[in-house]
């Protein structure tokens, strides 16, 4: 299994690459600049002690060579980036991590006309791509460290099968994940990130998250 993380040179992408590489997956970090992706691949390989499979490439080459593609870019370039890799995603699962943040009033929930960034991805990519949405409520600070993470991950998606594949990767990252239903529910998860940013601001934190209670949690992988 090869996972491509497009925009994996940024904080959130790096955090996911760190955890999946540690779990034994082959990772392709995608970037606009392959040299930048290769440098980040080398940095994370060093951080993990060398025995991992992380490479750098352009976003397109990474998407072409992977089985599952993860998108971690700013919302401002979400559509543009997807447009560039659209053909390479056919028949694959796209895990969209994007939060549709716009500069004004970051702490007030505002969603795009399609409902959410993930639904925009569905509209842009068409039926040949399964889209799931996950990790929006997990700060990279939790991912780029080795301890357990208390925050949990809500996974929405266009099919039960795609959500199930995504939940396997959530577990492989050492996190508790929940099947949160159809991709239309991503509006709640993406919107929650703005609420968490507001809580961080008010309570002088940087990594607020969420947790589901009242139901037995699925097992973590590590
Ligand atoms: N940071 C977090 O804790 C966190 C938590 C949950 C969700 N998220 C979401 O995850 C996504 C990534 O967050 P991040 O903090 O990792 O973002 P970031 O560091 O600002 O950007 C990630 C990568 O996107 C690419 N990028 C940046 N500006 C671009 C542009 N103008 N055109 C094309 N590519 C550009 C860059 O890769 P190259 O220069 O290598 O191409 C960059 O390394 C966002 O949608 C964010 O809302 C973040």
C-alpha cells in the first residue's frame, strides 16, 4: 500500500506522514517542488531513525503512484490542486483533510456553497473517485509526537467501503476513529475546526480536539 500526501511538506501532512511511515506504509510526499518534498522526506526519515519508506515527488507523480491519496493543502488552493491531479485519482480513494478557512472571522463557522470542502472535491472529481473527509479536528502538534493522542477522528465519506479503508489508516496512525456517515456530514466536522480554533484562542491553547463518549471505542493499532 502506497499513500500519497499532497501538500505533505506542510505541518498537517508531515504529522500524518510521520505516523503512517512509522506504521510501515510506503509514503510519497507531494509538493509543487519535488526538491522540497525530497528534503521533507529526508527530514522525517531521520526523525524516524532511518528504517522507513518516505520519498518526495511532485503532487501529480505522487498521486499517480499511490493507492490512496491524502490532500493537506490550504483551502485557497484546494480546487486548483485537485484539478491538477484529477485524472490520477480515478478509481482511488481521496482523503480530504482540508478545512475551508477564509481569512476573515476564522472562529465563526462559514462553509462554501457546496456545503463543505469535501463536497466541493466530490463535485470536482465526479463519481470515479471515492472521497472521504478526516483529520480536520486533529492539530499537527498531536501527530508529530510519539505519545497517545486523546483527540479522536470523525470520518465521513461517499461510501461505507471508503470510510472503512480510511478508518484503517486512522487506526494505523494510532488514533481512534469513528464512522461519521455520508460525506454530507463533513460540514459538521470541517465546521468544528473553526469552533476548536476559537476555543484555542479563548483558552490560550493550540491543540483542542474532540472525543466521543458513551460508546465503546474501537481499538487503537499502537
Ligand atoms: N495545521 C494543522 O494543525 C491542521 C489541522 C487540521 C487540518 N488542517 C488542514 O490541513 C490543510 C493543511 O494544513 P497545513 O497547516 O499543513 O498547511 P500549510 O502548511 O500552510 O500548507 C501545506 C502545503 O500546501 C502547499 N501550499 C501552500 N500554499 C500553496 C499555494 N499557494 N499553492 C499550492 N500549494 C500550496 C505547500 O506545499 P508545497 O509548497 O510543497 O507545494 C504547503 O507545504 C489545511 O487545509 C488545514 O486547514 C491543518
